[in-house]
């Protein structure tokens, strides 16, 4: 069975038109037998005048049985899902491929609240009642029913007045930092066209950077908010592990998973944070010390170092005490070797059986990482967990209650799309040397879009003490942004 999604016409007489069975093809066809979704788009409907993009293909060939599928609106071979929303469709504006056509969801928020009237995109790992969660995988979409309830994090945004205008693309099963999905394509990086947006919260970062939404929800395990925030030139926050409920969100590695979000300004970053934390504004920033992570800055690309050094200098001026430190006694690459197998073992424990049973056609890089995760020896995990606890204790002692760690978010600007696999693997390992710090320790981190080079944006980051999320947001909100 192929599935065609239709959007009901946006007009005051929608009920009458719906009763007359007018249907306008809106987005695309999906079929578990297809390697990639086939797009189905039409010029318009004579009854309701709802227009979508120009339709070029009248039929699609199902590769499973070589049967020609009739895609006309009243075909008995298709299953129709209807949406009845009065908000303007994001697909009329999404030139970035940031939003999912295959799991589209629109939900209007409360009429009043701290986020009233703001638009947001939701990473396609969060459940929205009545809609499917695709998790960046056609096979996952085909093997899971629509959600029966909305994820708590999404519900908090809706209750605060934010309007969900769509679900945003994610890397396949969120197991990537690149933003390139073999099944659904790569969202365009608005501030570095031709370069990757970063992942796995690729669509959320692109939608925010491109002004399609006021803010967007993502998730962060190994850097999936912080990395894209840096590469796309927006603010991004990973909170203290456990601060925001993750019920109704697809897990990757639960002991490291967090929600996260993107904005274009620090004030909104703080406002969204208070909603997600269910806390009230009022906590003031109380940070007097900053620790400049020398070993983190040593990983930075030569071309990016001057811009990041300048951003670090501007930030350092806001502290009474500035001290250079080396975080990892044996190098940050040593911490990556703690992070990766712990993360991989949890991923395989959570999804291994599904992968073996459903045998999804995993994309490049994703396939190899799942094969690697399957072979992680269980007996190695207790020692790795002990090392993680030691790293957490070291960073907690360093930060105290009034310290911050200053470091580059990423080692450089975004690589070009469709780079060689070896280059992308090197990019991934370089990124993890910086992103795994907060991931291992479970600490809050904000990436600020305070630097750039000709190749694209660069983020500078602050990691705060455990549980200091609101204070960290307040500190960033009161900073004077650098001159543009």
C-alpha cells in the first residue's frame, strides 16, 4: 500500500468542501518498498483553488511488485490522510527542505502565554497526538502507528502559546552529526549554502537560521543541537541531562539524551527555556569565573582560530577571573573513546532488535555505525561508566557554582555537502572531541553565533554547572552581541 497525504483546503467553507469530498494532493507518496519517497505535487484544484507545487509525474512505479500505482485523488489504491488546519502551510515557504512532508503536523497553541503567536518547528523525533513520528527513517515510519499523545516538551510549548507549523527533518534514526539523510535529503544551510547544516537536528537548525520559524525544538545526545547551531549560525542550547521530560520522544542513548532548541536571539532562547523547564524568570546570572579550555581550542582549524579567539576574548571580558585549563589529562580524544562506546551500546540496546527484525535500508555512515555498535563488548561497559563518573566529578569540582567553561562549539565551519566518507568521518571525530564533553558530564551548554569566516558561521560555547540552566540563559541574554 502506498500512502498519499492530502491537505484539506484552507477556506472558510472548508466543511462544505470536505463534505463534497474535494481532495487536493499536497505533499508526497511514501511506500516501504521505495528506496526514496516519490514526490506527488499538483498545480491546483478546480473546486477549492488550493495550489501546491507543480505536479510532473502522474503515476509512480512500486519497486516491490512492479505494479503501476494510480495516484489520482479518488484512486482505491491509496490511503488518504486529511489535515484541517487554518494556518498557512509551511510548504508554501519552505525552500530549504527543512520540514517533513511525510509526517506533517500542524497544531495551534494556546491563545495566551509567554510564547503566544510564535511559530516553531518540531524535530521529527517528538510525538504529536494523531500524527506519525518518522525518526528520519522510512522503515520506522512504516512500522509504527500514529502517536496517541503529545510529548510533554511539545505540549509545554503549545500551552505557552506557540504554534507548531510542522515537523523538521532529522538524520536517520538521529545517528549522525552531518544533517544528510539518504532518504529525505539534506536541509539547506541558509548561512553556508552548499554546506551541510549539521545534525541530527538539521531541519530545526535550518528552519531557524532561514527565518521559517521563530524557534525550533531539537534533541541533543552527542551534539545534535550544539553542532548544527554552530554550523548554521544560530543560538542552540543543550540543557542539564534530565531537566526536560523526554516522554514521547524517540530515545537514542537515554543516559545522554536531552531536548534542545534553536533561536536567532538570546532573549527568545531564554523565554523558550523557561517554558521547557516550567520555571519562572527571575534567576540572575552569578558567574564570576571562566575557564578557557586550551585543549579544546587546540582542535580548531587554522582558518577558524583567529575568529574564535576573538569571540573568546570578548566573552572573557565579562568575568572577574579568567583561567586557562586543560580539561582532559590525556587529551579530549581519550574522552571520545569513553563517550562513543557508551553511546553505541545504549543505541544498540534500544534499537538493535528492531534493526535485525525490520532490516531497514540504512544510509551511508548510519549502516556502518550500527554494525559497529552491535559489536561493542558488554564486559567493557562497567569500566567505561566508572570513567564517565570520574569525568563528571572532575568537571563538577572545576565549575563549582560560579564557574563556566569557554570553548569552541565546533572545530571549524561546515564541510561541503556530499563530501567523501573519509572526510566526513574525520569531521565527526573532530566534532565529538568538543561535543562529548557536556554529553559525558550531563552539563548545560549554550552555543552562541558570535564568529564567522568566509566558509561559514562558527559557534563559541559556554558550559555551566549542573542545574544552572536558567542562570546560564540569563547570563547569555544580558551579553552585548558582537558587531555584525
